[in-house]
């Protein structure tokens, strides 16, 4: 993503574009999560227009990890396992924080 942005936009706009893409991805994931409670891992194909606005192309809910491995993209393959684990860790942390707040409140 950073390579595509670097080739198409001036450096000053990079942080804003990345933030817009990230915000859109989180909103999309939350929306999917409301409809598919057991969903824990999403892959999103997104595009950006010439103004740096993100557009959703498709959401993949099936395991696409091995396509990265077969393509020789081993770092991306490893990252696809890291992200769901980091997400799970965040959920556990948030759940513990809510329980702690309920007990102290």
C-alpha cells in the first residue's frame, strides 16, 4: 500500500490517505462483525481514487493465506497470522478492562 501511495501522491498527503484507508477498513470490519458474529479474519481489496479516498472492491472471508505463500510473499503470509492474533489479544484486553471498570464502578 505504501508503495502505491508513494508513486501516486505527494509525501505530505500520505498520512491522511493511510488514515482514511485504515478508518474505512475498521468501519467495514465492524459492519461485517455485526452480521457475522463468528468472523475473526477479513481480507479487503481496496482502491483509492486520485483524491486519496478509499473504495472497497471486495471482502474476502475465506482463508487466502496460502496464496501469499505460493506467491513467495512469505512476510505477508506470516503477517496474515499475526493480525488475527493481535486482534484477539485486543479483544481480551478490552474485555478485561470492561470487567475491571464494572467491578470498580
